[in-house]
């Protein structure tokens, strides 16, 4: 299950470990709902998409659906990222307005004010646009997936190169993504 390189005194996880992890993830109820919907969304938009799962105060990549010939970031499935420090954190937090004081506890007042303003912009638009790779100008259009009672279940990302946010096609993409997120949220909320 592991590959050991005695010359460099390192141990690298072998393919068996990744296969075990994939089998565990792919057998989950959440994955069985998300993966086919992401594949359909990627085909419809002709873009690579991903679903990040939100749990407690962290989010992690559950699955990615690459579309042929389109870019997507190098991300690790399952890596837990703190919601207060991660790039996509404000998207999750925008759904959790009822936890505002808890979420801003321990950060400087000016940072808390910026975070709250950012969360409010996301809440009013229903999406966020982030740069995930400055070098290649790769952006992610991100929409939260909500459950019942203002809970964030995760979020869907669509990866874009140099998007024109003023273009009508972009607005259509946002609406398609928001509809997919709403449908996915309804199905995932039934699991809870």
C-alpha cells in the first residue's frame, strides 16, 4: 500500500491507499447524489465543475468533474480547509448569518467588518467569483448549496478562464448553477 524510497528516506502513499479512499468516498450517499449532478452540469456548461462539502468549520473537495479541454485547479480530495482562512470560506459563511458573532470572534475588528461585508455581497448576489490561479488567470464561479434552516451543505464551483461577468451568457451560467445548487441542496437535505 505504500512505496518506500530508501535512498531518500521517504514514504509515499501508493495507489492502493488512493483506491481505498476513493472506494470509501464513492460509496457515500452524498457522493452518489453529487457526482452524477456535477457530471450533468459540466456537460451542460461545457466547463469543469467541483463540489466542496462543508462540515463544522471546514470544507473539503468531495469530487470534481473535469470537462475535456477545460482547466481546473490542482486540488486534493478530502483535504480539510478552515472556513475562516480558506479562499472559499466566505461562500459557506454567507449562508450562516445566524452564526456571525461566533464566526468573527477572535479576528481583528477591521477583518471582521470586511468578512461581514463580503458575506453580505455573496448573500445578495447568490454567488462569488474568485481567482484560484493568478498565473493562468483561472477563476471560479462559486454558489453555495443550502439545506434547510439556513445551513450550508457545501458549494459548487465552475472553473473559467478570464470570464466576462457583464456578458449575458455569464448571467445564464450563474442562473444554471444556482438552480443546480438548489436542486442538489434539496436532495442532500433529505439525507440529514
